[in-house]
C-alpha cells in the first residue's frame, strides 16, 4: 500500500470514527479541509446511512465538485437526498464541462433553475457539449478556451491576458483561429513569454497542433495524449471550427475509468456500482452473471458425466482432471488479458491479428510440450502408470494450444460484433478450456486405459 492509499484509508477510518462518536463539528472541519476528490472517495467508502450524514456536512462551495468525482450510482443517491435549492447552489458554480457530466442525473427543477441563472454565453457552451455523446471528445471537452488571431502581436496578446487576469486551468496553449473560428494552429505560452513581443502571432505559432474531432471516441483521445505527451488538445468539428479543448485531467479520468471498466467487466460487474448498494439490488445484478456461469458449468459437468463409467474404474482420473482444466484456464487467461489490453490501447487490428494468433498458437505449442512432459512425468511417478502419464501429457498439450488460440480469438470476435472484449471473455474461455480439457483427457482414457 503506497502513501496515498494509506492516507485515504486513514481518512476513511477517521471519518467513520467521528461519525460513530457523534463529533459533528470536528467531522465537518476535517471533511471540508479535504480536496473534493478525497471527499468523494470517502463518501463512496462509507455505508449509505453514514454517507448521507457526512454529505450533509459538506460545504456548498465544495459539494458541486464532489458530485463530479463520485461514481454514477453514489451521485444519484446523493442528489436524491438533497433539497432542490441546495443542489442549485452546489452546481451553479461548476464549469460548463463539469456541469454537462452530471446534468442528466439532476432533477428537472434543478436543471431549469440552472439554465435560468446562466448567461447566454454559458448556456450556449453547455448546449454545445450536451449535443455530443459522453464517450466522445465533444462530450468530454471544455468550451472554456482562449482564442487569438494570427495578425496581432505577442505584446497585444500579453496585454489581453493581463487585462483578463485569469487563465483556464491547465492552459499550455492559446489557439489561433481565423475570423470564422477555424483552427489555424496553437501558440504555446513558452513562446509567448520568450519571443520578441513585437513579433506577430503568425510568425511564431505552430500550424500543426495535435487536434481531435468532436466525434472521436474518448479512448482514442486518451491514446493520442499518451503517445504525444499532451497537456491539452483542441476539439474541432468536421469543418475544422474550434469547439473547445480537452485537458490532461479529463484524460486521467478516462484512463482510470477504462481500467476500472476492464477489471470489473471480467467479472460481469459495472464500475459505476455503489459498493454499499442495497443487498437485493446487488444480488439481482450479479444473478445474471451467475446464471450464465451455471450454464457453462453444467456443460462441463455434462461432459464429465459422459465418462462416469471410465472414472469409476480408474480413480486417478478424478484426481488429475482439475490439473488439465486449471492449466488450460491459466494459459488461456494469460493470452486473453494480453489481447484485451492490446485491443484497448489500439495495438491490435486487422493488419496484425493473424500474426498475433499465430504467435500465441506457437506459445501454446511450446508451453504445451514443456508442461506435458512435466505433468506426464509427475502422473507416472505418482500412480506408477505409464499410459496414464502419456494420456495426461497429450491432454495438457492439446488443451494449452486450444487455450492460447481461444484466448486470442474470443476478444477479437467480441469486438468484431460490437461487444465489449472484456465482458464475458473469461466465462467463455473457461468453458472452452474445461470442456476441451475434460473431453480430451477422459476420452483418451476411455480409449486406452479402460
């Protein structure tokens, strides 16, 4: 556990202790001295009753930001238990891009109150963000940008910035546009303050900045930031008209959400679930996945049942069966994880998928040979039965090849048909390796041993 994790754990423990002891004043002071993201982490870690008590103690100037950090289910619960006037007070201070993120969760009276309180410019900015899906650059962008024209001098730009006396957070570039607001390039702050003030913007700005189209999916934007070490990037429409910008703090959230999604999807869960959601709701959500897993387990059991007479005659088969299934499952999971990550970061496509499949098949063959020899020798030494050792060697060899091929093809096929490569891949893979492993091992045993 690193220092940050330790600090967060201690904060949760301290808040829980103060709540249990009824020290409201101390609790209020400690909560409101934290960053909104830390408050959100604590609220997500508290049981629902304690969460509501702690939420009531968060100051209005912080609570809006806190709502943008908590996951969807926790946010819905907090909003449901907050009076309309308090919600308006909490959210009216948010930047338009942050407000756009939580607006769908807000009740209609709050939305109407916020829109009425907005000036025309902010309302237009909000509308420009809301017309794009959440998973696109347009839905993620901030409309809070500073634009300049190419024909002005750097001195004019500097005086303009001093007059406004503020810069949007994480500003590293000013965007250069023409009279139609079409993006021409970007002027970095470093050039602005180091070049001759008498030079014009046209003489020093970069004409080919890293930009993204509003319809670009957020995971592609994240890859662009990662590859080019960007702090911000302009967002344009199909006509190259500047709409807004995306900043690194938004991308960090995207990367974290994608990692959470991949991890939770492997178990059929949603990363936006509240860990303290009601028991019945949690049970209902997980029942579907458990039902699917039951069907796959029944299939594997049915295969075993076809060889019940064989197993009765040689107990060693029942002892060794889990080894065959387990080795196949682990080998397949290694390939599955590798391919899911490759698909997620854009390293795998039509051009290289066949070569990757061939490479993983060869890995399966080599590992199959190695572990077939080891496990076959172990079985022979254990049961003093050479034929049994040979049969389990053949089953291990074949199952590891099948596992490697299945681990590579399952996520590719899921993505090809529009499904999440991480969702369900583990269950399908386990079914294949179990069925193939049991059928091969028991089938060979039925032919040659009994």
